[in-house]
């Protein structure tokens, strides 16, 4: 039976955090007459963290958090035109072209005959579906899971429902918090491929209780096929 490799999507298959980063810079600029960029950034993270349980992950929640942040920091002075500009920033993000990360497609092609390839991504259902469709990668994957949180419970449920033995499973992703730790905690294996930007709310301490038997870090996804050939990981 083929081993299953599950890929995270945002910042693993395509660029994502860079779009949030760029938008945050524009947002800071847009409202700089109310508040300094530094204060704005701190507050935005605080509001996003507060709203996460209500809005979930994704652009629409981010848009609302930007609006809420500037309403609070401007003490209600932000005007309707400025709020429309923030909404337009969010709409721009939702239609932003998908830039697949360098080497992803070649890597998938190198793995697809020997492994069952699936995607496990979290976020807003409509937006994640649209990104997968626009990426041109959808046909390579036998299964696509869009979930609202990537924790042990979610992974265990997907594995059970898909009849995948965790010993026959490998998770690939850029987020220690969402892609690596939950899998290691379930006794599975994972490959961490960091992206050059990490969302503030996604940052976690590097786990010391897991070693290279649990997960390895590769600099690029293109190193994956050779790594799997040369190691019994
Ligand atoms: Mg990711």
C-alpha cells in the first residue's frame, strides 16, 4: 500500500504570508495619520488573536480585524471612505494571483507515482477552494481537506475517516504549530519546510522533546524526493 504524503497549502505550496505582510504595510500607511505603524501592528495582532475563535483563519477575518483595530485606535474617528479602502485591501487579497512556490510542481511530479498525495489546509472554505483551483495543482492530489483548525483532533479524524495508518503517513508544512507538532504528538512523522515569513500568531517555541526521528527540517521542498529515497524516515 502506498504511503500517504499530506501537504499543507499556504506557504508550503504557494506564497501566502507575503500577501498578508504586504497588505499590513499598506494598511499602516493608509491610517498613519491616526496611529504609528508600531502601535498599529501590536494592536492588530491583539485584535486578530481575540477574533480568531469567532472568525476563524483567513482574509475575511483579517479584514474585519483591520477595521476593528483602526476603529479602536482612532477612537471612532476613522471615516467610511477609509473603511471602504480597508475592505478593498481585503478584496484585492481574495483575488490576488496564486504564485506557486519554486520547485513545488516538479517535486509533486517526482512523488506522485510512489505516494498518495493529499492536501490538508486550514482557513476559509471558499477562499481555500478558490486558491487550490487557481493554483493549477488540484489534479495532483487524491484528496483535499479544508479544515478550520489543524490540531491533533482534526488530524486524527482525517486519518481515521480516510483509513490512513499514521505509520504510513507523512505531513509536510511550513508551520511548526499547525503542521508538525500535532502530527508528532499523535506519534506520526513530519517534514518542516520553513517559509521566510511566519505569522505572529503562528509562532511557537522550537519543540525540544521531538528529535529528527519525529520531524526533520528541509530548506526547500525540492529536497524532499531525494531525502525520502535516502532515508527510512
Ligand atoms: Mg502553511
